[in-house]
C-alpha cells in the first residue's frame, strides 16, 4: 500500500483532486482485501466525496460499488442495499449495462440477506435480462441460479429447481464444472438430499454442539490457507478447524481488474474431522458445504483484534461435506 499512499501524498501536494480520489479508492480497496472494512469504508467515502465534487461520475460509480461491497462484508446490509441501488442508477445513467447487471445481481444477494426475497427475485430477474441482452452466458447461468434460489424460497420450488438446472447445464457447457457442481449440490439440497454426488459426508453423524444454531446451507469454493488444526468445541468435542480463502475477481469501469478475498473459518467434527486430517493440506482447493455459525451473542461474523490493533472479521462454517477439487 506504500505506493498508493505516496501517490495520495503527491496528488494532495499538487492539488490533483482526481488523482487524490483514485489513490483514496485504491487504499480503500486494499483494506477491503485485508478484511479491514472500517478503514475500507472510510477511504472509499473520502474518494466518493471528491469524485462527486469534481463531477467524475465513473470514479463515483467505482466507489459506490466498493462501498456496497464493504458494507455487505461488514454486515451493514441495509447500507449495502442503499449503495447497490445507487450504483444501479448511476450505471444505467452512464450506459454501463454490464455494470448495471452486476450491481442488480449483487443487490439481489444483499436483499436475500435481509429476507426480502420478493425484491431479490425482481433484482435477479432484471440482471438476468441484461446478461441475455449482452450475450454473457456465464453471467446468465449464475443469475439463473440466483433467481432459481429466490423462487424456491418464495414457494415455487418446481420453477426454481428448473432454473437452477438450466444454470448447471449452461455452466457445464462453458467448462465451468466447479461452479456447476456447486449449484448441483444446491439442487440436491432442495430435493431433500435424495441423491448425492460428493462423498465426504457427515450428515448421518451425531451433531457437534457449538452452541450456535443455523437453519440454512452455504456452499463455498476456495483454498486452504493452513493445515487443519485440532481444537475443542464448547462441549469439549474435538473438531478440526482451518481457514479457507475465496477469491473474487471483478473489472471496474476503468477496465482494471480488482481481486477481493473473503475468509471463512471451517469447522469439521467427528468422522469428517478425521477425513480432514488425512486428506487436507494448505493450498488444497476445496468445496465446502455446511451452515453459517454466527457469534452466539451478536448473530454476526466472528470479530477479533489483529496484531496491528485493528478489528478483523471472518465467517464461520460448520462443514457437512468437504470435497478436494485440486491439490495445487
């Protein structure tokens, strides 16, 4: 981040407001990659103010998107919805249909977190229309899956599952086999798990009581950042815990590629813990199916103070299945 800070200092010294805004935004994006959302939001807000002051609408759009993402990651979902909605409107005004579609899809995901499924379905439907208009088949497949999930929750399970099957078929055609597997597992979950395609299963094992309830399923694909380690659950049951980093790549309105990482702490109990010890190593790419485990006191992601004295956060998942996708 030293380069961006030096650029910020130079821009301020010579009175280059646009350069100052770009540097502030880059610093904010870097903090977001580190999971330090408070700092990310602070810097991006400063950049947004300057972009609006100088009328740099492309920069304003970049910061609106960054802020929406940071608010979502920090569990400030109402704020995330607000900034996604603002980004949708600005992208539409600027004629950036691809960005408008992406933000509509992200808006739908934020609305889902607030259990506003009807509004989420509308957002996903509009984003799907844009993907089809732009002939972006990968985006179309992902948005079909998201819309299908909304229909399922809203009670139209047959239509929802059909949409998700269309998504799986398209992803397989595109060679996106890992994503296809992810949504295939989702379909199977909604069909009461009658069939299984992945075999590292803890569903018939006794529950590990972590003192944290959950009633939904989450699927992630990422890489282990360290070998699994042995810990004890609240009731003393031995479990294995390991961090998984999930990479997300996006292109901003200036054509620059931005990489973001989301961290998950995965807990594996009983026989699944033994499988983790035997088969998982740092660097392995894995698919994890399980349930979110929020902090019992707050219902939010786990938050702690890092070595630099700043708060950090991570999501926790109680694994029901773990699949090794690659070892490289």
